[in-house]
């Protein structure tokens, strides 16, 4: 069992650094997001090759796909916008691509 990275914990911390959800749920959400990133990384690499580069565009497409999947009810877990961004950054890390900027909240 590995520790949850501070970058992921920060997504679920309120003022004062307290988790906004139970620790076991934070752990489950982290593992789920890490799995999503690992699974999507190779597809992202292939898509970037097919597009002739464009890592930022590929990462933005991945995030958009993750957010669009929220419309598909039936999953127990629904990804948050912050988690989708974290997955996008994690894919960039796994592929040694530049990190995307965090989108500005609407």
C-alpha cells in the first residue's frame, strides 16, 4: 500500500487541511484515478503519435472525455473536475510530457 500523494489529497481537503471525505473513500478515489491514468496513458501516447505531437491537445481530450463520462449514470464513482485534472497531470507525468495548466474554474 502506497501513500496518497499530497497533490491528490489537496483535491479533497478543506480549510485547515481536513479531508472532506472519509479516509477510506479518499484512498478508493485515489486508486481509481491512478488506475484511470495508467490505463489512459498508452492510449494518449498513441493518439499523440497519430496526431503528430500535440500532447496538450491529447491531454485536454482525455480530461474532456473523463468529464463527459460523468453523464453516463450507472457508475458508483463519478469523477470530479479536480480529479479529472489530476488524472490529466498524472498521465503527463507517466508519459514525461509537460504538465498542463490547471483550468480556471467557472
